[in-house]
C-alpha cells in the first residue's frame, strides 16, 4: 500500500489548545473573575524538580499566555503546541496564541491541517483541564468546578466539533469527585451523540478510589458508559504521575517509560471484575503503544491459573483475564514496530492509530508517509482496520469503513 492508496486516517489521540473564551463565555458572571481566564505575563524561571517542571510568572523574559484559575497559574508552552516547529526547537518554553499554529485552537485551521495530513476524523484530548479533567478535581470550589466541566463539554460538542461534519469527534470530561454526577454527565452528552469520555489510568494516584473498590465506587459511571456505548479513554499521564526512576532522572527517562501506567491500569481492569459486572463496557489506552500488551496478557493468565489459591480474584474473574481484554480493550499506537510484529497476540481488532497533533510526538504533516513505512509488512485489510475501521467501531462513528 502506497501513500496514494492509503486509507484516510481516523486519529484517536490528538489534542486541542482551548481558546481563551471557553469558560469566560459560558460561566455565570459571578464566577468569571476566578474561573479559567487567560493572562499574558513573562514565563519566569523554569526548573525540573522531582521529575516535574515547575514554573511561575516572572517580571521579565519572553511573553507567555497563562491560564489563571483559583490559585493555579498554568503556562502555555511550546511542548503542547509543537506543530510547525522543527524537532530541535520543541522545548518547554513560553508561547502565546499568536506564536502557535492556528490549528492548535481554531477549528477551521485544524480541519485544514488534517487535510494536509490525510486525516479524516480526529478525537482531541483537553489541555488546560489536563488529560481527564484533573484541574477541576483539584479545585476548591466544587460548584464552580462542576460548571467548568459542563462548560468545557458544551464548548467541545457545540463549538469545537459542531459544524465539522463529524470530522472532529467529541471527547468529554467528567466530575471525577462524584461518580453519580459523572454518570449524569455521560447521559447528558450521550443524548447529543457523544461516545467518548476521558478517565484516569490509575485513580488512586489522584487520591480517588481504585477500580477494585469493594463498594463499586465507579459503577454508576461505568454503567452509564456501558449503556450509552461511551468508550472510556485513558491517556498516558491521566493519573498526574508520570513514571520515572528517580528525582534526578532526566525527562527522557520518564518519556521512555510512559507506557508503564497504561500497563498497570490494564492489569487493574483485568483483575477488578469491572468487565464482568459491565459486559458492554469498553476502554481505550491512548498513546500507550501496544508492544507491551502480549506479555501482560500472558502473565495475567498465568497468575490467574497457577496462583488461584492466593490471588484473591478467582471467584470474581471466572475466565482467563486475556479473554476480557479482547472483548473490552483498545490499544493505540503511532510508531510501535515491535507491537506490529506481535499483532497476532495484541489482536488486530484491538488496535487504533493516532497522529498526536499538535504534540511533540506528532507525525504531522507526514503521518501518511510515516504510516506507509510503519505498516510495510502488513496486508491492506490489517492496515485499514488499524488506521480506520477499528476506530469507527470503537467510537460508534457514522463514517464509511
């Protein structure tokens, strides 16, 4: 398959930089002064401490557009808006909206950039709310946080995706602090055609109950997702804790190990009984790659079979864990050659594709050329499933396969 015959891509992991008006246009007037708003100020000094970058507005230096919300001050950096910059220029440095490529935040410009890249449809994760809405979970004012979640979802459905002829696929966030509110938000958005929601890979890292919770803490949310064919999308970093080895390890170590949380999360779900209680639930691991999946499935099945006397899951997981994976889980890749070599075990029907626009890992504007090389050993039907038809099925899209 060459570039001219390559299927139009459906990317299940891209990102949107929210424009400044998202919350200011939608929040009640009494909340606007403390709600999310853009302030331009110098970036100040950046430090890498304890495996994280720290930052604060300064008095001099390059201008930067900041999100201010309650006591939070979160800068825009080139790392999240890397499209159009050469690789060596993609750094954690200040950026303003004027310096970003318009496709980062403007719908028409995004659609044009998708056309250049051979992408028909795109699912975009949030930026300021973070990958599953952690920003609002951490807020002090729960009433305002609830309004912020709903305002984001309204903007996502009505403005970012609205009028795109289905090419921009809505992905909503939830009130992570309350699974009943979250379930109601799933139902509200499903009524207007939404079939994808962000969630955390490992909720306990956010001081939330795990998927093993004996009281079924997350069951209202999972039940609503299962009822509405809403896939639960878990992006690497959605637990606010990127894996690394030590406080003094460089960022490259954590970036190499990003799949670790997805791997741990899959083990959680396979042994939690969630898929037994919710047989129609589907989850997706975004940007997690796929090469690690065969080993985890093999190891989980061996633990289930050989350690039944003490593994404490045999009574609630009646079948080998791998059987739940094939019915409930989607992986996502963009350059995983090893994963493609193991596709028989990963499952050709369980893999989707991404372009990661406009992040630093993105293959834009060369995603087709990159994919042609990547899939050179695969037959046409396999390629079509991975870059297109699996995503149509996963996201309940009204598009031709």
